[in-house]
C-alpha cells in the first residue's frame, strides 16, 4: 500500500506549506501593525485604566462626588471604586460604555449583579491581574437634572432628497410655510412617521393661503379655510408675532379665526432660534446647552441643513442626561 510513498517529497511539501503559513503570518502582522494598528490590542497600565474608567462616568454625566475610592496604599489595584449611579442611568449602559472604551486594550470586563436592581461588582482584568475593582450602586434618590429639548426644523429645500433627515430617529417637527409644495411634502412627512407644523408669516406667497390687510375679509377667510382643508394633520400652527402680518389688523382676524376653530397655535417667539447663539451650529448648540437651567425645557428652531450637521452630536448629550422629545410635548 505504501510502496510508492516518497518520504523526502512529503517532507519538502510540508516544509513548503509551513514556510508559506509563516510568510502569511508575518504579512498579516505587518499589515495590522502598519495599516490597521487599531486591530492590535494594546497593553494598559493602572493609570490608563483609571482614566478610562473616569471617562465612562463622565460620558454619562456622573459627577466625581458620586465616586468614592476605598484605597489600598500598598497596592492601588486593590482599591475599590464605589459609584453611586443615577436612577435614570441603567448600569447595563455603563458596563457597555466600559466595554467600548476598553475594547482597544487587552483588558477584560467581568461583572456580576448581586441582586436584581442592586449592586453590580465589576472587575477590569489584564491576564490574571485585576487593575480596577468597582461597585455600581443604583441610587433612587439621585437623578440627572438635565433639561428636555424639542427640535422644530424649518427652511426645508423641497428640490433635494430629504429622505435622510426624515428617517432620523429623533422626534422632530417639520415646520413649513403653506404652499402647494408644502402640501406634497407633508404627505411624505406623515409617511415617514414624523409630524409637521405650519408657519404663518409675511413669506406666504401661495395665493391659496396668503392673507393681507388689503384683501377683503372673504378672501382672507378663504385662505384660512384652505389651510385647514389641505393641512389637516398639522401638529400646531406657529404665528410669527414679529411679522408685519400679525402687527396689522389681519393678525387680529387670524387669531379670532384660530380661536373659533379651537386650533392649537403658538407664537414663534416662544422658540429658541439656534442660529442666534452662533453662526457655527456646534458652538451654538453648546452655548445654548450651557445657558439651560436644571430641568428646563426648550424648543429649538433650527435650519434643516444645520440640523443634519448637529445630528451626530445628539447621542453624547443624551448620554449625560438631556432628553430629546417632540416639541409638541413641551408645548402642552
């Protein structure tokens, strides 16, 4: 059966395969080191672990006053980090944040909940060594006193594809000036599971909805009727109380009509125009956040292009406790 078996050829073949595997391994390691360094897990020191741990708390707005360290002077790694956790922050999200922050390192996160809703013991290990031992203790008596924010997006460009902004998970209200284009767009908004509002100001150009002090009352009344007929699902009507229209006698007429119809309307001056804080949308939002008081609610009026730019920033603010809700909830 083995009469034609050549041992020397087999040995050469196996040697060639081993050599090829060695070359492939070297190439992969070089690729990871030079082209994809993020794929190589990094060693981590106690000080670095301490910094990342504190960063995880900061990302959720947990103040340093709620972190107590029971220190072991001889061995810092034997210290216990005791953290009081806000009642509105699930410990599971904190653990996920730790996993994400430590993922580029060799550290492993091990956790055990002592009881449902109770203390969770977490160890951050490298090999067989524990760098940090922590205990997360939910405290129903403390919560983050951040405010609530609702977005009203205006100045939409109907000539471009607005699918991305309509599919955002945020509970935004699209505010539109009555027109034929707005009527068509309102259907797309509702189909996307969003809501829209109307703005009545000096910029209404469509004659089906335009009102003016020089028009007969019958014509202005017909414009009101068209608004309610063609935009029946509007979340609310915003009236620009600084416009010439509402400073005229027609403004009083519009208010009477809205009251008679029991319409839900608000003054535009009630909203915070984000661009009024800064021309840079990131700086404007940060400035607006800084001026908010504890548990304050604000409705932000923002240009559609600026809202698209702001979207990536929202998760970080949600983490530290700000609640992003529908503007209609804040108008109640």
